[in-house]
C-alpha cells in the first residue's frame, strides 16, 4: 500500500488490511476445525465452528462499511482504489469459505448421528482436505504480505485439488454401485468433498484479488499459464 500525506488515510487503509487478514485467520480456523470434526464428530467442535460464523459475518460487515467510508471520504485512485476493491472481493470469498466450513460441520454432525463413519470413507477425502487447508493457509499468508506470486502456486494446487475431487467422485460412485447400502454414507462424503473443492476455488480467488491489488492485472478466469505470463510481465 502507498503512504499518504494524511495519517488518517494511512490508518484507514491499514485497518482495512488488518481486518481482512483477521477475517482470513478466523475462516482458516473454521476450516481446520471442520476437517477435524469429520474425524472426531465432536459436538463441541461443531458448535464452535457455527459460532465462528457470526464473527466472520460481523467482520465482513465491518470491512464493507470501512471500504465504503474510504471510497466516500478519500476517493482513492489507482493502486489505492484497486486495493479497496480487492479487499471487498476478498471478504466475499472468505465469507463463502466460512459457509462451506459450516456445511462440512453440519455434514459431520449428520454422519456421526448415523454412527461412526467407515474409515475408508474418511481416507478418501483426507488428501483433498490437506491440499485445500494448505491452499487456504498460503492464501492468508499472501494476503498478509500482499505477495502476488503466490497466485501461481495456488492455481497449481487448485488444479491438483480438482483432480483429487474427480478421483474421490469415482471412488464413491464405485462404492455405491458395489454396495447400495453405502449410498447414504457415500453421499455424505461427496457433499463434504464438494465443499472442500469450493473452498479451494475461493482460496485461489483470494490470491487473484491480491494480484489485482498489487499489480493491477486482472487474472480472474485465466489459466495457470496465463497467470504466470502476466506476473512475468510485471
């Protein structure tokens, strides 16, 4: 971010940055807890995830209000305006990640209400969960430093996550065909895998917002190769 002659302006921009990073950390903890709830089924853990949602939603409202104040009172231009717009876009993606974490927690509650899940079902989504958790941690770290080149690694991991999701889908379909009694359990884990896949997409989106804020390049809806090309040109 740029320095300004107005200390108040600097403070507003720094506060927006601090709040969006704070929101990211809350969402990251939500996702980590949601993945853990799949293994433990802990009611306390699931309740904590649901409580986090209120905090995340309040942060989204606070950031949006602050961004509105900056635009109305300071009329930012160039890099400052890009940063504010990127912050608003990032909060939307972070809030949606929180929603997916909530869905996973509710799915875990349903899974354990029907009895402890068979271990193979858990193993099928474990690799995907690890990839997505790593993606989100990397996105939050990049958000804190505003490092645009993290987008390349995140785009690559997102492609890996998509491939793993397709593998999970094929495995679960195979289980359901072989033993129709597993259909309910397999569908539960299919919904979990889909939520994880969406979390990965939103983590990638966060990195793309960072690229826009830092370089002015809009790399949304582009391929990994196009992102690499854009960043080499900066």
